[in-house]
C-alpha cells in the first residue's frame, strides 16, 4: 500500500511538472506564433496524458480512487489547469469536466481502469486557472492586445461569480476558500491592468481617447 | 494513614466513599482509601447517623449540581443548534446577494441589478426575525450567542450600505440599517460594532468598484467615491477606537482612500471629469 502511494505521489509530481511545462509553452503565445505554439502545447499535453496520467490511472481501482486522492490531487489539479488554459487560449471558453473525462476515456484501454476526474480536482484546478489568465492578460497588454485583456477580464469575472456561489459547498472548503481569495486578488490585478490601459492607454495607443488631453497636459505643466 | 480518615469526615459505607473520591477524580487513591476504611470499619462504624446523612447530602448536592450543569449546557447547545440552522440560511442568502452584486463590476450598475438584490432584504428580515425569536427564549443573552451571526451581519450591513450608496450616494445610518432588517434595540438589535465593521467592508470594496467604473467610462464615479470615502474616513477618525478588530479594519481604510484618490488623480489630470461638479445624488 505504501509503495502504491509512493508511486502515485511520484506520478502526480511528474504530471505536475509536465503540465507546468505545457503552461509555460502556452505563455509563449503572441499574435504571430499562435498556431504553432498551441499545436506544440497540445501535443505536449497529450503526451502528459498518455505517459503520466495513465500511470496514475493504472494504480487506482475501485475505492482506491478516493482513498489515495490526497496523493494524486496536486497533479490532477495542475493537469486541469494546463488543459483549461490551453482550451481558453484556443477557443476562448471554459473547458468542462465532461470534456476532460471524455478525453480520459481513451486511457481506459491503456490502463484497464475506468479513470475519471473528480469534481473537486476539477474545481480546484479551475481555481488555479485564474492565476495563469492574469499573467496572460498582463502579457497581452504588453503586446498591445488590449481587447484580449478585456475579454480575459470578463471571463474571469464570470468564472469567479459562478465559483463564489458554490465554493462553500465544496468538500475541502478551506482549500477552496484559499483559492477563492487568490482568485479575487488575480481578478483585481487584471481589472487594475485594464483600468490602467483604459485611463493611461491614450498616451501610448492612438485613437482610443480624446486627442486634446495631451495638449491640455502640456499646458498644465 | 489513619490520620487521613478523620479529614474525610465520612467513615461510612465504602461504596459511597469510593464514589465520592472518584468524583473528585482521585480514583486511584480511592482504592487505597477503601482498603483502609474496610480495615478500620469496626471502630469507626459507630459514628452517628447524622454524619452519614451529611455525607449523603454532600454527595447528592455534588451530583445535583452537575446534573444542573448538564441541563444548562444541553439547553444552550440546543439554542446554538437552532441558531446554526438559521444562520446557514442567512449565509446562503448573503452569498447569493454578493454574487449578484459582482455584476455591478461588469458594467454600469443598472437599477434592475440593484432591485434584484434588494428583493432579498425581505428574506433577510424574516431570517433575523427567526433569530430574534430564538433569542427571546433566552433573554439577555444576545452577546453569548453573538458570534454565530456576527460575520454574516458584517456582510449584510456591507451589502445594504453599498446598495444604499449606489442609489443615493449617501451613507446608510445605523438606525436605517436596523430598520431595513426589522431589528429593534432592546430586544434583538443591530450591534453597533457589527454595523461599523460592515462599513469598513464597504470601504474595502470601493476601490475595486471605482477602478471598474472608470474602465467602463464613468469617470465621475471616482469623484463621488472619493468624497464619500473621505467623509467616512473623517467620521471614523472621530471615534476613539481601541486595539481590536474594528480598529484594525479602520486602519485598512486609509489604503482604500489612497487608492480611490489615485484613481481620481488619474482621471482628473487627464481632464476626463465632467465639468459640472456632480452632486452625489446625480446618478439616481
């Protein structure tokens, strides 16, 4: 039993590590290399699934799924985060739990176990997604894509609103609560970024706001 | 060893003695004592009936006292149980309201959103009515159970005060807040500290609100919030707060004010404010 737990922890750690790499890969994204970056990330993610999530799935039979949840939850959360992040960058929507479990269906052949992602790991993983989106929003502003920052902002807002309604009901309410707080922090960072771009953006980007402001400022000085 | 016995005043039946000793949680010593007692029974058993009765009385009074404690604790446990059930309702109501309130960050606050949230006030009133009903059965123990609804009340006050500010641009007074919730001083009132902490929560929310409003193009919002918040801050400064939760929350207020003022500065220096100085009621 202990060995099994050890193996799970190890597999989970590998899932975390390679999922993180996928996330970094997605962060390389900018307006020019979108296709190739996402393709690469998708391939990497599929590899993570086949190579490492399968290892987790192989170990778990029947009630062990919940028994060892603590051992493999970090990896699953990270995987959800990576998959959801990729999906958002590709299609601008939230990856659903059903999507994920559908993609896990093929693991069944590889591991002979019917491995499903549980709701808790999904929610906790989605909670982490906000942090990545925050970084994405800020880097996209740096790239001059203000609109994409705004759409991220709205996406995160609606995500936060939906999660805030159920966060209390989640089993690991404490862990979820922590994540909600971090999520709000990230959301506020995105909002602050949007604000800064909106108010001061006129000084860097042409078009958006009144042209005479610049002149007025000169007079004031 | 024999010297111990007179101290006990109870050279009576061994069973009772052990029980008495056990009650005092000297059970180990009790066994030893009983041995002594049984060995010495003959000479001491001649003690008076009065002494025996006295020891019985003492035992019974100990028992009775603890029985009373048990009843009292069970009673307050039952009260807490009832309160918890009601407070969990309050909790979900406030959570729902808060989630709906998040919508005001998405766009300009529309009257529909606000009226939707305000519709919950009725439910809150009935929940507080239930709490008051429970508290009526234990008069004058408001503060004994206060912790149960305290956190939720902060949020309730924050929600009501925020909505009030959004609608009128003014501050919801303590009396008005209590009236909205159907609370009366004297029986089940709105604790002043709860009210004030709720206002601190309002202050914490304003910077975020202002940032988002300015982003959607409502530049005058910064002006309104800044005026309101500095008034509120000035009013809080008049209070002589001691080192407690409220004081800590108040200390945080200056950062909210700072943030709002920064936004106002940003907006003003770029000439984005409308020329007419907006009165606080302009929006409604």
